[in-house]
C-alpha cells in the first residue's frame, strides 16, 4: 500500500486562488482615490472667524498694528506696504512688542500663513488676531 500516490493526486487537483480580480479592484480604487483626493482637498475653504474686542487682554507693552487685506496691501502703522517689504519694516519694532493682526475675512489661509511666517522669522511671537 502506497500512501504517497494518494497525497500527490490530491495536491494536483487543488486550484490556486485567482488573485487577478482582487488586483483589478485595487487598481481601480487607487485610480479613483488619486483623482478624488486633490479635488476634495482643493474645495475646502477656510475662513478666519472674527472675535469681539472685549476678550482681548490689556497690554502694557508696545503694540504694533498690522492690517492684512491681501499680500500687496498690508497696512503697518498707517503705511501701506507689500509682503516683500514687511521684514524690513518690522526691523524697527522690538521682538517683545505685541502684534495686533487685523485680518480681512476674504484672506486665504495661505496668505495668512505667509504673513505669520514673516512675523515668526522677525522674532514677533506675541500675536493677537482681530477680524476686520
């Protein structure tokens, strides 16, 4: 009696799992997500909400007021400058002073982050936000 013949016969009859349909579905899902994600992420609109002025703390130190309407129209101490001129204009201000940042409601988050980055590089870390 030979047991090996029966075992070999059973292994020849088994079929491997067909992976082609699963790979096709995964590729279709990959393409769908590659197309859908940029569309979804670009449609997100981020607005900065305004707060009432009564919640602002009283500051005893010097206050620098910056009003940002867009990158070409930044008002610093009643002078209109662009974003390229902002670092040199902030050179006169001390790093300990508080910056009151008045933001236009239509300002994009990208433009706001550029202004905040310039303030951070200039050493201004005390920033108070106000809506216009």
